[in-house]
C-alpha cells in the first residue's frame, strides 16, 4: 500500500510539467502577457528619435541639393521666393525645363544664370525669342541674322538665339530686343563670358 501511494505521488510530479504546457491552462496565465505590452511601448520611443536627426544632416531632396549648389550663385532667400527672377529661374530649371539637368551637371549653373537673365529683363515681353508656351517646341527665331531657338526651350542654352559658346557662354547679344529690368549679378558666374551687348533696349 505504501508502494502504491508512493507511485501515485510520483505521477502528478511527472505530469505537472506536461500539464503546464497544455494549451487549456495558458488562458489562466493571460494576466502575464498583459504586462509585457505595457513594458514594450517604452522601448518603441527609441526609433521615433532617429528620423528627427537623420534628415537634418543630409540634403532631403534634389531640390535641397540644387539649393546648396546655387547658394554660391544667388542668395538662397531669393531662390526660395518664386516671385523673384532667381526664384522663377530656380523653379523653371527644376520643374519645367524639358532637359531636366541634374544639379551636378556641368551646364546646370550657366543654364540657370541665363534663365535668371531672361526673367530679370522682362522675358516673355521681349520683341522676339520669348519662351514658347510649349516648352518642347524649338521655335526658331533670329536676332541680327543669327538664327537660334527661342529661350527656355528644350534645346541647349548655347543654341538659344543671341548666345554664343566655346567651352562655356562667351557672348550674349540681345541688343534692340525690347528688354527691360536690371542686369543680374549672376552673370559674373559665366566665367567665359567676353561680350555682352544689351544696348538699344
């Protein structure tokens, strides 16, 4: 009888570990998982700090990259103001220019500077060679017997009428074309410019 009782006592001890693994007993311990989620949210706040620091250390977009490059050419406050010639040129070269030059392209700055000249001197109201409504149109025009394309088209800026180039822009001849406004300081960044004719305007 003692042997039987001893064997009966040993069986529950052997079965108790297996009983704890039975799924029917797990709901009774449901209070334990409820404490786990309450501890986890405290660690979820860590990732939320990471995005707030990363974008501030690098350019967030190609637009910011272009701003960085052109900050040596024009005042950034003028670039951000789309009512200024610089702001209009900035918006045009990034959003409208059919050539879609990358900011790192070697022609990006000189194309931007010529766009600033266009908007600074009443471009759109010139006698001829204004930017066409369809920016993909070549719209040939001529200034003083030199045939070229209208300004701000999809042709290279060296093909715009009145512009001559070597390695860079060397001549700008827009005399007698109904220009009005001011000559932008950005022209100083055309390092190869030798000849500027704007009289009779």
